[in-house]
C-alpha cells in the first residue's frame, strides 16, 4: 500500500467540519450513558463496482478515522464513525474488462452511525467479560469526487454525457448515502483501553463512485478543442455512442477493514446502584 499524504489534509478538514457533531454526541450521551469510549481507527479500504465487481481487498488503500462509542449495556452499543480513505480501480489491474482501460481514484469521507450487538457480555476494563465477537449495522453519509489516475476531475468532464443532458442524464451528486454493516471482534486490553477489529461494508445508492455506470455518448478519441485538447471520451477500446460502458443496474460498494483503539470514560449515572458499572471492575 502507498500513502498519499495529501489525503491527511482532507481527513483533517473533514474531521474539523464534523467536530461539532462529535461534541453534540458526547453532550447527549454524557447525561445518561453507562460508558463512553473515544478513539482512533486505522486500516485499509477498497471498492466494489463496475471496474472491480467481485475482488475484495483488491488495490487496498490506507484508511483513517475517529470513533465515539456509547455502551448502553453489556450487549448493545451505538457508535459514531468518521472515516476517510482513498479508493481506486483500474481495468488493467483488475482485468475484469481489460480492453475497456478505465480507471479512477477518489477520496471517500464518511460519517456513519451504527448499532453494535455483542454476542457475549463485554465491558472494556472487565477481567471476566473482556472479549466478544460482534455484528453491526446502521446508516452513513459520505462525499466523493472521482478523478483519473493523473488527477483530472471525471465528474466535471461528464464522461457519459451528463453535462449536455445526453438521454436525459444529469450530473451526479458528490454526496451519497449508504448502509454500513459488518462484523468484528472486541478485546479489552487494560482497565481503560479497548481494541476492536472490524470488516465494514457500505452498500451505497450511487453507481458513480468510479464514474462508470451506463453507456458511451461519444466516439472513441473525441476531444474538446476549446479545452486544450482535453480528451472527452475514454482512451481504451474503440467505441461508439450508445455502446455499453458500465452496468447501471448495480450500485457501488466500499469497505473499511481495520483496527480501532479506544479509551473508556465512566459517565455519571442517574442510578446509585448500577449493575453495568459494577461489572466493569470485575
């Protein structure tokens, strides 16, 4: 994996914009939460779509983020995740449709809220209930902006005729919604520090994370002479308007797989006798 350090700046900007959201979450759960865990996430990311339809972990890229987890009880928790990653796809490397020669790169900035269910009783800091497998699901909002591998913005080009309304097509949004779900494993390292490994898949409602969805609208090799000779059609195989370019019946997916480290804060409870908090010290 190679790290694009420019995405550290994008991650910083993304997390700064959502700082208020984290503050509000902490303020809400602090009133009645049993415990609150805050920490960092790191791992890899990849996408599934028209360029890479089936190969999980193909062209894996680094992912980074932050999480806040409200533990309601020993089995249920609710988590806010802020994650940023670069995902990419290249016909020449995936080889699903090598002659097409399409490729893309995009940074995905995602904010997800998920509910977690622990199969075993678990408390960060417990000497008895210190590990469990878990599953989770929820919803998220994310932003993306696909580019060519040499940095040309593909959305702005309207590669499938969106900019001229070809066959009624409109420019797609850079914002999207998804349904994140997955599974993982939690382990309590110390009295205050917990660790979790997870595989998190996002089912999106867009087919344009990779800028590929429908058909060509130009002949191969067409250029825009008014824009320094910018190529408006794909440089790969010979094609004509209306020839299939992608599969609009299937939307794109993206994945984060990695490890999170969290620190547990005990929050004040309205009850003087709290079974949950007593078990933490076992």
